[in-house]
């Protein structure tokens, strides 16, 4: 098991390095191939009406006139050990992990990401708990009652949940439950948990349910298909023939085998959500990482977009590392392989 964990940790580090290299190249190397000069990139840092001297100082301070591979090495060094930016006689130290400075605010990128991360974490974790519990429960019941009214109704609703886009169900839920009935607060009402837990919970109920409706529908269909396949296996018939209680057969034998692929998919979905639920955050005006990414793309704030991308990749890699370890704990064949 220890050797398996070490292999997965090494793989996670290599994957993060690869993602950082590709992302850095997309933002800084490809624009040069498209004809963008270092003066134009430095002008974006300077702001409105940049002077030639200010552009030159910015190029030297940020090292934009150096080769891209050297800039990438400096960027990695900043993430690991921090970085010093010289502006004349003044030296500005960006502590590790340093993701650079925003074009728009001239502030370090990492504090901006940390300010937005709690909203995204609240949305992703709350919705994932709902969709995992609801999707698996509905899928198991549909498989056990195959062909019944419950099964057909649940699968029709699941098909609708998979088909409807999140911005449509989000706007419909806001129109009905917020603006018409007034049961829940409308968009833009999010407050941090530390400020007011009650308002925090109320402001996230609709986003949680809306986001969970989409994923619970997919998980219900996947769980139902997996359970139907597992229930037809020989070892399930053997367990029943030995006189084991039906609950033990379902929970200990059938469901455990079905959960292995579900766990893998859950890791991918949760990692993506932690990187920013873009449509949900914009529909409900939640100030999370997804909304920050959209606004930064609109204003051309490349360092912030790069920071959000790397943070999302970090979440995805780490969550999948945890899933791989859980997968190995559930299925010993993974460790042996």
C-alpha cells in the first residue's frame, strides 16, 4: 500500500508540473506566436495610457523580455520559494506560493483566489453531498424495482435532469422559489459562513439543489445500470443461496461493486466543481472562483486566469489522488496491479 501511495504522489506531482507548463505556454508562448510583443504584454500590466518608460520598467521587473522557458522557471520558483519584483529602488516580495500580480488590481493573485475559494467550496461540497446521496439511493431503488412505476418515473426525471442545462433550471428555480413564492433569497444574496451561518445556508439551498439535480440524475442512471449488472452476477446468486439477508446481499456485495466506478466519476466531478462551478456561480451571482475566472477573461487579466486554472488543476489532481487511494482500499486488485 505504501508503494502504491508513493507512486500516486509522484504521478500527481508530475501531472501538476505538466499542467502548469501547458497552461503557462498557452498564456505566454502562444500569444507570442500570434504576434503579440512583450511591450503589449507589459502594457497590460501598466494599465491605461502607459508610457514607454513604464513599459520598459515593467518588462525588466517581471522578466517579460526573457525567453519563455526562463520565465516559466521563474514562475515555478515563485510558487515554491516566492519571488522578488524590483521597481526601481523598491523591492516587492511576493511570498510563496506566488502566482504573480493581477493586471487589473496590481495585487497578488493568490489572496484573490483565497477570498473566492470559500464560496466555491461551500457550493461544491454541499451540492456533492446531495447529489451523491440522492443519486445512489434513487439508482439502487430503481434497480431493485426494475420495471415498476417508481423505476420508470425516476428514470424519466433523471433523463430530464441530464438534458436540462444548469442555467435553465437555475433561472426557473429563482423565478419560482425566490421571486414568486419568496421562500428563498434571490441571486446575489450569498454571505460567508463566518458572517451569518443562517443566511449562508439559505442563500445556498437553491444553488445546491439546482446543481445537485443535474448530477444526481446522472448518478442515478449510472447506479441503476451498475446494480442491474451486478445483481445478475454468479456471486450474488451464491450469496442469496447461502441464506444471507437481502439487505446484506445488496449493501455488502452488490452495492460495493457498483460504487467503485461511481467513486472514480465522483472524484472527477468534485474536482471540477472545486475549480469553479462557472454556470451555477454566474446564474446565482455567487462570488466564487468560476465567476472570478469569467470576469478575468472578460478583462484580459491573464495572471488571474492562469491562477484559477492552476488552482482548479490542483483540486482535480488532489481529489483524484484521494479517490485512487480509496479505490485501492475498496478493491485490493488495484494495489496488486
